[in-house]
C-alpha cells in the first residue's frame, strides 16, 4: 500500500473543498458566512503561490456561491496606463470615494500590472509590484469595494503588440492595435494575461475583457482565409476568451464594451452565443444617450443579455489633450444616462464612471486624476443619490466632501471656471487643481503674447524676421509692455511648482512626462521669441527696398 503524503498542495486542495462544504452547510442553516476575505488569506498561505492552479479556480467558485445583494454597483474607473498614481495617494482617495457612494472599482492596469514570465516585457519599467497590487486590493476590501480588473483582449493591445517579440500577432503589421484572432498563439498570450491578473484578484466576481474599438477586423491573410465576415470573427474571438474564463474560473462573469455590437442587427445579435457568455457595458459620454443608443438597441440588449451595465465619464472624454474636466458636460452626461435608464424596464447592473488618462497607449496624458477629483465626486454623488434628491442637496454633499468653506456657494453658476470657489476647498488634489488652472492661464498668456508679436504687431511678423528688417525699439517696447519678461519668469516658476506638487501624486517619470508635454512647449515658444528679438536687436544697418529682389 502506497502511503498518502499530505503535501502543501494537497492540503490546500483539501482546505478548498472543506470551505465549499462549510458554506453549503451554512447556507442550509441560513447562517451563510458574509466575509470571504479569510478564504483568500488561507488559500494564499498554502499551496499554489502563483494562484493560477486548482486553489485559485476553486476559490472563484466558492465566492460565486457566497450570497450577495445586488444593488446597482457604482463603479469608478481607474485608468493606470503609463501614469500610475502613487499608492499613498490612492489609499487617501479610496475612503473619500466610498463616502461619495462608490462600491466598486474598474481597474485598467494595462502596462502597470506586474506581469512575469513570457509576459514580463509588457509591463512598464515603473509598473506596480505584486505586493503593491495586493495591498491596494486589501484596502479596497476593507472599504467594501469590489475590484473589477480590466484586461484588453482584442483591441487596444498596443502595450503588447508594440514589442518586437509580439509583433507577429498583429492583425495589421503597420498598426499595433488589434491582435489577430485567427493566430493560434493569440489566445495563448491572452489566456496567460488573464491567468496572471486573476492569480492576484482571487475573489473577483467580474472581469472586463475590453473588446472596444477593434478598428481592423478580417484584414490579415489568416482571417481572410476563414471566409466569414468581420462580425463573426469578432464573435468567435470573444467566445473563445469568455469560454476560457467560464471553464477556468466559473465564478467570474466577463464584461465587454458594447460599441462593436451596437451596429449589428437584432437578428444577428440574437443568433450569437454572446448573451450566455458576457455582459455588455454600454458607454456613451454625451448629454444625449438616445442619439448613440436608440431604444431599439437597448431593447435588444435587454432581450439578449442577463445584465446590462452602463458607463458615463468624469474625465478623459472631451479632447485627448484636455487639462481639466468639463464638469458641466460630464454632469449632463450622467443626467442623460439616468433619464434614459429610468424609461427602461430593466435596471443597470452597474454604472461605471470612466476616467481615461490617455485615449490610447501612444497618446499624451489628458486630465490627471488628482485635479479631476471635484468632477469625480460630483458625478459619483449624483448617480448614488435618490431620485427625489434635488440638485441643491447633491451640491451640499459635494461641498462637504471637498471640505469647502461654509461660505462657498459652489455650483456651476458660481463662476466659470469654478477655480476661485474651489480654491476655498481642501480636498486631496486641491493643489494639483490650482496648478492646472495656473498652467492654463499661463498658456493663454504665452499664446497671446506670441500671436500678438508675430501676427498682430507689425514689427516681428514672419516677413520682418525673414529679411531681418524691423525697428528694434518697437519690438523691445512691445515685449516689455506686454509683460514678456514676467511671463518668461513665470514659465520657470511653474516648472518648479509642478515638480513639487505632482510628485505628491505620481512618480518622477509621470511628472517629467507632464512637464515635457505641457511646459516645455511654452518654454520653447518663449525662448524662440527672446532669441529672435535678440537677433533683430543686434542689427545696426538695413538694406534699401525692395527687399524681395535682393
């Protein structure tokens, strides 16, 4: 008889089955355990340290058995790609979000997740460590927040496909956006990404698999040879990813962005298996939801899918170079969404407030998170409020959470922009908000000065510069009278302030990127002016006219 040796691996498996047994018995006795965190801790201590084995899969099943009330999730989207906020800042921010009504986070790590093994190079060099991610998840758990990881699995895979080692997986070689769904290695890479993410997010009930803006479909030779249209290729790929998740992690529900399905006919949508595999997140960032999601589309979504999720925006949806959110537009976006779903017979399972940091992996930074906190809190309070609550009550809570002076009458109509009123508040990120306003003011002054000297004033136009033909007195007087010397000093001052303030929220790489994208162009523009003024000022003789025939 071969003796049975109780290895750590077998101990972990036995414990996992014991957990299932305890929960089932507890359910029968109407005394179901409410907190599953102890399961995570025990399973992580024994057995599979990577978390992608039997224990991890059993734990996901156990969490699915756990009872849950299903109020609408109020979800804040954290877009981390290429600009990771310091965890010390996120730890300070999370309780504030919870007070405003947030009970879940949609975390889009992109290249900030600590991938390892064959995927190690898709992580940025300043990515979070595994321990940092686990600490973050622990803080969220303590606040009662669900964490929904977002892993792109079709489009927006630039952070993977930009690399030489994964170039062969592109749908179109020139554009590293989409992975080829017909390449057998594509699914292997995606599955490994999902495994590694879920090995840390062990109690996740949902995972978002992206699938938005897949601009290039059925274009490579492998896809063309399949002789099916682009919609069927899309469905086939999503089905493969979703079935992998359903089989490997039965307790998890995959979510996808809805935009690729929005143009499909009801007949085609109904004929696909997606209704049993995924749940759509319908995203619209305007103040007219019905224009982009007509009621017949919503109706067929409700007929096809078990649950529907919706998404508005609190930042990152105006222009790809915006510095501060347009709070009024984002507020109107949420108003439109709430009016829209109030007419529906089916409520939304979750409401996501998206906050994009970049429009894609290659784009420059748009609105940063800390100065966008006023927009985030206002919209979060609004979607979490009762239907009967008036705007006045919502604005009152907004002022309270931002620790504004009692004398501040903070509404959209108090001033435009709201900078002076918000200056009397002390929320975490106030200094960054003030910095962004100072930058915008300074940028306007630099742009105005440059335009005045080179276009409106008649002594430093491109013609004058081309022929070195001007009045030095005039250009010196214009530069001084329009405060050019002060503006030049202010550009240098704000650079130093930027390093000091943004370093409270971001690492030095993100701070330097923001400076290079925003402040260095101002410095370059001012340096060009002063250099040209110096050249023109040193000329002592000038030619006879006509100048153009020399």
